[in-house]
C-alpha cells in the first residue's frame, strides 16, 4: 500500500509543480482563457486526449464493458465518428479564434443564443465534473479503505481539482494534460497484456465469459446501441472544451495536426480501457468489484498485480495512478470551461466590459471555486456514473451541437431558429425523466437523446426555413463574423 501512496503523492506533486510553473506566464485574459494562443500540436494532442477520456470512459464505459463486454465500444465509437468530422472543423474553429462557444453563438446568431448557450453548458459541464469527483473518490477509497470513505474522497478530489484549475487556467490545464496523457497511454498499454497473461491468456478470458461479451451487439438492440453512440458523438462535435483548445492553438495547421493524433490516441486508449475491463471481469467475476463494477480498472491496478514481481507491482501502482490522474485532468478541463463562460460571456460581456486583466483573473478563479463546489454538491446525489454521463451528453448533444455545426456549415440557419433549438433541446432533456413515465411505453422507456435531438433539429430547420435569412457567412469562411 505504501507503493500506491507514493505513486499518488508523486503524481499530485508533479501536477502542482506544473501548475505553479505556468502561473508566471499568465498575465492577461487570453493567457488565462486560451493559453495566449500558443499551444503547439504535440501539447494539443495530449490535452485533447486527457480532457475527453475521463470518468465517462474509465468508470461508465468500463462498467458497461464489465457487464456486457465489447458492446461498450458503441459509446466510445460515437467519439471516434465525431473525431473524423472534427478534422474538417478544427481549422475553421482556429480561424474564428474567440474564447468560448457562446462567443461563436453570438457572432453567428444573437445575444439570446449566447445566454441560452451558457445555461446549457453550465448544466452539462458541472454534471460531467461531478462524476469525475465520484471516480476520484472511489479510487482514494480503494487505496485507503480504512481512512477515506467514497464521500470523503469526493471532497478531497474536489479540493485538488479546484486548486489546480484556478492556479493558471488553460495553460495549467494543457501542460498538466501533457504529463497525464503520456502517463496514461503508456501505462494502460503496458498493463493490458500483463493482465491478460495473468488471466491465463486471451483464450482463457474468452472461455471464462459469455460469448455475448465478445460481440458488438450483445443483447442490446440497434436503438439501444445508438443511444450510447449518439450522445457521445454529438457531445464531441460541439464540445466547448475542445473548441477552446483549438482557439488556444498556435495556428490552424497545429489544430488540424492535433486532431490526427487525437483520433489515433482515442481509438487506442478507449479500446484498451474496454479490453482491460473485459479481462477484469474474467479475473474478478465475484467479490467487492462485482457490486461496484465502475471501479474495475482501479481494482485491476490494486489487485491484479499484488503477488507479482516488484516491476509489475509498480506497473499496477502506476495504472492506479494514471486512472487517478486522468480523472483529475478531465475534471480540470470540464470545470475550467464553464468558468470561462461566466467570466467571458457574462462578467466581461454584460457587467464589466472594460475590466482589467487583473480583475478578469480574480473573477475567473472565483468562478472555478464556485462551480467546483456546485459540482461537488451534484456528486453527492449521484449513484450511476453511466446514467449521469448520458444525461449530461444529451443536454449538450440536443441543445448545442446542431446550432454549432450549423454555424460552421449552414448559411440558412437563422438567429430565431438557433434560439428555439437551444431552448427546446435543453428543456426536453432536463424534463424527460419527469415527462417520460406518462408517455406510451415504446417512447417513455427510451433515453432522452432521440426525442430531445429530434425536437431540436425540427426547430432548427423549420424555424430557419420560415424566417428571413440573416445572410451571414458560416464561421471560418472569408467574410464570417
């Protein structure tokens, strides 16, 4: 246990050192919000990778893989499909070069779209941050079961994340992600073959589990698979954290190069995560982890190498540490992003347009603290990480992704349509659990993604075609806003 403690302590020390090292470089609003637009492709790859693969994959996706096998890749594949489209969006986003998604919404549509966008982002991003706290708390409880309860662990992780995020903003987040992304990629790729070997080889893993664990459908229908696929795909296409990274890039070329590396890294890591979880279900089919399958990756790190040689025990400790660091990294990204909305889209835009850089930095750090506390409060009432993840993804997928893509690719989209689309997508998602029980079973038993997305798209298209075109160029084109 001292080895695991030492690894976690070393990671926390490195992250704190990186944050403090970047602090002296943060002097202006642009430095804090978009790292002074100086991030090279290599750093962008790992900050994009670290911000995307967090508790949704490490806990929710792993839980799904432990229970159902490789069908869990449907959730990951949604991100892969989105990434292929993002390759063409990234240069346009960097050319637009603002600070937040609501900047984009006002430039292409109007102020109402900006404000509604802020509301949808706050609901989504604090929900996602909240289950990062759950994941980090679970890991601390696994390492220190006698001293740290899962709830106390959430408080401790929240304190770490709020501190690291507030120190130096985007610059701090990006360079911490570089370290974390490298650590996680190398450690997980090394751990998988070792765990498969300790399970008796891949044939033994296959023999220990139902055949359905090794298909891409299992007992799920195509509709259920799409309910995993679509929220992930559409969240990624409209992800504000991603666009902020593109806004932070040194150039359009760096943004596009980063997407290529991000695609390769994401497919590799998410496949490895699912494979480790499937192997873990063969190694540990019963016991404590069977009652809390979202912890399977961390459980493998803690118990899968216990009687091995010293180098392999170190690998197990590094696997646990990498999962811990990835969760901290993802929480940093998803907490920092809505804080920039409150600073840039509310405080600077409406309250203090002439605020000095010093005031902006102070308010930005205060917003990180307040939103971190709100996310912590949400985490205390959440049991299922997978359900919380799909809820958060659906808000964003239905409310924002359609109007964001239209801003880049559909000149005919109008301001009134964007406002209607964002509002309807948000309301349908947030109210679905209340309304669905009163609807016919075929509809009421479904997740919110299809009704919310359909309602949002109908509003976007129908209102655009029935209102006067603004004749604005799509963003990233010559003559665009």
